[in-house]
């Protein structure tokens, strides 16, 4: 069996790059003798670190988005046609709607037996896909049960949808809890409103009744405004802004909880990563993603916009109120670890 994963340009710092890299590592770990894997990044990447020592071929196009889009418009169909002819994969898996729809059309016109799998990494309600493109696949990999439900609501046959989630690297050591149970972590883009909704976290923390410290790892459009809001709320001295840090988890020596306040997600990798290190999690209960990861044994969900609920969830951590064992947190996400993930994916492909 031959698998080809086809992606568009990716800057190298996003969640999809991490998922594809982890997919390659999971495949190498399982090392199936009857399956081969090749990833083709058709468009290029700004940072190549995610491609190193992995079966990833980068086909660079224009460095500027405008130029790249012109090249896509003029050559994408023919490039995909060439890839299919040269590689003749059993399955072509793509993260991009235009790419998988072109691949499906080419297979139909040329009588290629390749099956096309749509591997969309976003919530359809937040980043919709035109119906004609969405339906142009043989199978669909859903990275969360919420996205599976969205696909069904969009008219995709349930039998064509496979729930695969995302692969995460298991960790050999846990991150220690702090002596005072007061170290909180936010990891993501520093955007006060919109998807990341960091304002909600700062507003909740301003009302928390116990001592706390927040470490923020990430950069974004509100890198200046967010500290200003913390200053206005009187909590600036308790928030440390680290900015973008490669391998952020390696910089953290103590953590009692990671907090996610997003207004939407596909499958929030940061939650599973936190749990893999034995770190408790608190997340907004959005439509896709967190419900697959969090239960009463490893974290708390709060209703988006309910700042008092978020405050109470944080205060439970700070009180050290019947917190679960760290080993239980690590074990709660075992099904996402590389070996288990790839074993499941290969079983789905082999039918």
C-alpha cells in the first residue's frame, strides 16, 4: 500500500505542520512493511525544521503569497496530475479542499484507482468549504467528533467518515506541579479577541481570590495590547510574557494547569500535549475538539463567555481541590500517542 499526503504552503510554525510531522514519526515508529509513505508540500515552507528527517518533499513556489497564488492558479491542476501519475498511490490524503477536489477529478478522468481522503484540520462552521469541493473525496478523516458531526450535517455519508483524531508524542518525564499550586500556563497566539480569546482569561484571573502566576507562551497581533490590558486590570506583575519560544514545553519546569479560552478549534493539540506531560487542563467547551480530550478525570470545561465559571475552575486548581494524580492525566490521552494512533489509522486504511 502506498500513501501520499499532499499539503499546500505552510509556514512551518502551525498546528497542521506539527500533526503531519507527528504522523511521519508515528509511521516510522510502527514501520509497517507493506505500506510506504511520502508527504509532498506543494507550495513551500518558511521554516523547514518540521520536515527534517521525515519523508517530506518540499516543492517551493513564490515566496510572496500573491505570487504563490498566481502559480497555484496556473499550475496546481497539472502539478497534482503529475504527482498522481508518477506516484500512483493507493491513497492520496490532502489537508486542502482545492487539492483533494482536483485530485478526485483527475482520478475520475484518468481511471486511476487512487482513493482520495480529505483531511481537513478546521471546524467547518468556522472555516466553511464549498459544497462541491467538500463532497469531492472518497473518504474523510475527522480530527474530532465535532468535525465528524459537521461533516454529517453537511451531507457526507457517515460510512465515508473515519474518526482519526491527531497524533501526539508521548513524554518520558512529567512537568512537576508547583509547591504552592499556583503556576498557570497559556500557550498560543496572543490575540485578545477572535479565536484565541485571551481577554477572557485575563478578565477571569483579575477576579481570582488566590495567589497565581501566569506564563504566556506565544506571539500575535495583540502582543502589545495584551500586556496593556493586564496592567489596566492590576495583574501585570503576575503575568510573564515569553513571546514565541520554540519547544515551549522544554522551558517549563513547573505547571499546575494549562488554560485554553478559544472560541473555536479543530482539535486543540496543546491540550493533549499538556496532559502528556501530566499537566491538568481547563478549556472552553467549544463545538469541536475539547470534549474529545477532557473529562472529569483530567480537566474542566467551562461555557464560553462565562467568566465566573472559568474563574471557579482556576480557583479549584489553586485550592488543590481533589486534583487527579499526574500519572492518571498522562494515561488519559494514551490513544493519541504515536504508536496507538498509527495502529488505528493503518487498520482503517486496510479496511
